């Protein structure tokens, strides 16, 4: 497995990808996260995540320098699953509205470009993406790893933060 990575000085984030060949001979690229990024996404402390790594509760890939990287698919195992509780209880502190079409998850990616922003939520093992204004992202102070809800209205998806 080959691990390639780079960083952006402007936003202090790291992009890592691993390329490997499965039994079929096809190359696959997997997005990898540093332990600190993974801890932030999962909402746990960095020392707690390191303990998970050492106790092999979470699978990692090691770089040539011996550093751990966590595949995004491994993070999905720890993200909240769809709950079978009553809809009002599963939404927790989100706004009370008549619509029952709210999907609660964690923000896994925010891309801001000009007037628009692309916000991607992980909901169980699924992803949902919403295009909203970049002003809305700033006003709501959305950050990767935070809990948010996708509010689905007809053909539009809006993002809602807990109160």
C-alpha cells in the first residue's frame, strides 16, 4: 500500500490518500485522516483516540515513517447510526418543526468557493450533500466534525444546527 499526503498552509488541513490493489487487481484510493483529525470528527479527545489505536479498537494504516492514518471507512463505523427512537427524541436539541424529514449526522466536509458552500454530512454509512450560501456556513459557524441535521424539503436540503 502506498500512502501519499500533502498539507495546505492556508487552512492547516492534511489530505492523505492510500492506493492499494485488491484481489481483483483494481487500484483503489482511500481517504485517510490523521489521528487528531479523526478525533475531531468523532468528537473524542486525541488521547482517547490514540488509546483506541494502541488497543486495536480502530484500524489504522502506518506511513513509511510509522505514523498512523485512519481510513474514512473506519471512521464511519463509529459515526452515529440511524436511531430507532421516536423522531422527536432522536433530533435532540434541534428546532421543533412539523416536518419529520430531518436526518441527523456529522459534518465530514465543507467546501467554500465564492458565494456557495458544499456541506457534506455523514448519516450512518451514507453521505448527503447540501449546497448553501457561504454566508450561511459562516453565520452558523459550521465546522467539520460537528453534529448537524439535514432538513429535506421537496427538492431542497437545508442544514440545521442545534440550539
